[in-house]
C-alpha cells in the first residue's frame, strides 16, 4: 500500500453505495399519521442536493397531510459536509417554524456527525421507537 492511499479495508468495491430514498406512511395510535423518509446508501457531494430536495418535498407533503415527518438514516452514511448541508436547509425551515425534524440514526458515525454539527431543528434518536415516543402528546423527546 502506498502512502496516501486508503487501506483496502476502507475502499468499497465499485465505490460508495448509491443513495436510495423511500417514503413509508403509517398510522400509529399514539402520534397519529407518521411519514418516514428512509435513506439508504452514501450521501456525498454528488447526491446531497437530491437528498435535500427529497427531504423538503417529504416535509411539505407531511405538512399538507397532517402527518408527523421522520427521517430514518439507519442505513445511510454521511460522507461529507454536503450531507449536513442537505439536512440543514429543510431542518432549519422547520426550526424557524418552531418544529423539529426527528431523525433516526443508530450508526455511531451518523450520531457523532449530527451531534458535532448541532443543526437547528434536528432531534436525533437512537431508534424508531424512541422517535415515535417523542411524537406522542405529553412525551419529552429522547435525544
């Protein structure tokens, strides 16, 4: 291995995993309607704008339908600062409206990245269950 080259253990064959986004809607007895945007793969400089646009559309749709929006980053990897910028815009708009974006992110690097960035409007949760509990009336958000 040459100096300056990443170790073979850190290089994924074929490059980073592609970013896949999927919305799931469900009705829970506690919080009511919940809309979860699930991100899977790597958020990098090439696709961060796509994540930002999808998240903004997800939040607008949740607002229109009266659903609680959640962002599930369980299977996502935040590869660069552009990934945080992609979250900052839509989450900041919610923060200015006095609301929060609940994010599920059990991977340690995602949790550490979000904590270090301290983005306004983001409420991080270790599991979907704790995020859903935070949506229930009278519950204190668990971060």
